[in-house]
């Protein structure tokens, strides 16, 4: 299972969204932190909700939205919540066997 590819980390955002900018910076810092600790780091992909009318309708009032392996955090501005999402999804099996 160690060879299984990591799920992509998705940030749903839009231009001019200051909360989205802050969340992007926060995610990059959390990914750097994981790297320094030798923990798996997913690839961060950003999707502009304005590029798709369905995404815009779905997320306009809840961005920034962060998704990892089907788990979603809306209004994702909390470092603690994002750190927990990364840990639960990426480190879950190690945490349950420790």
C-alpha cells in the first residue's frame, strides 16, 4: 500500500477571494511541514470555480473549499481542521495501528 499514489489535494477557489489566498498559503505551509517530518505530501491542485457554472453554484458561498480523497472542508480557513484532514486521510492507517 505504500506504493499507492496519493490522492490529490484540491482547493476550490476563485480570483479575488482573499480567504482562498490565505488558505492556499496555509496549505502550502502545511505541506512543507509534512515534508520536513517525512510524511506523505499530496499534490495541491487549485480549481477556479468560475471556470465551471456547476462548481460556481455549488461552492460560491462556501469557498475556500478543500477536498482530499472525497472528504471536504468548506470555508477551510482553520489550520487545525486542514492539518486534521491531511492526517486523517494520509496517516489514518498508521494512527490506528500505533
